[in-house]
C-alpha cells in the first residue's frame, strides 16, 4: 500500500512475516524494502524504537494469550503509535476463542480492545469500518460488517 500511494520512498520500514514464501514474494515485488522472516510473538526491537507498528488481519489468528503478548510487544516497541486492521471484531463483551488446529479464527471484543488501548495511549480510536463508510461516504453496503481499524497515538510511559 505504501508503494501504491506513492509514499514508500519517504519511509524507512520493515516488513515481517512468518512465512518464507511471503517474504520471498514481497522482496521480489518490492526489492528496495527490508523484509525479514520473523514472528509478531518475537519482536527483537528495543523499547520505543519504532515510530509506528502496523498490522493487518493478524490478531484474530492467534490464541488469545498470544494475541495479548503480540499487542503488548507492539505497544512496547512503538514510539508514536499503532495502526491495526481487524477483520473479525464486534461489540461483544468478551473475545471469542475459536481455535482450528494451530490456526485461530477468533471474534475479538471491541470494548475490551478499546479499554486496553485507552490505558496505554493518549489517543486511541477503534473505528468500525462499516460505520465509517456509511457515515462519512454514504456507502451502505460493507462487505465485512466485522472489520475495524485501531489507530493510536502518544503511548503512555509504563
């Protein structure tokens, strides 16, 4: 997306993926970008060493303890904020764990994520994408009514 929007040349960023094929494909498509094999569960970056941590559709696929660990790690390394896209979240009181072997297809709780992030950042907004499309653009037909975006700024010191 950074390349598609013409902003990649202004950024210094690293892509991390657990799958070697995904890394090879990304390197082939974007040879000027640093991509590395790694896990969101084992981020080696120092505390507050990365301006922004960005993640897409990953948290729903982790066990609930692993998801919390990944979020804690993302918060730990970010200097300015987070952006995470979720495709299975709803206004439910608890996370719904749905393991499928080593894979998960969880339904995450928007209220729990809001509560967690409110205590960690000066600004934290969790946006339901269907509402954004309807309210800001008049578009009534979202293909995924459970898609959300988390945007945070200004981490609170631990």
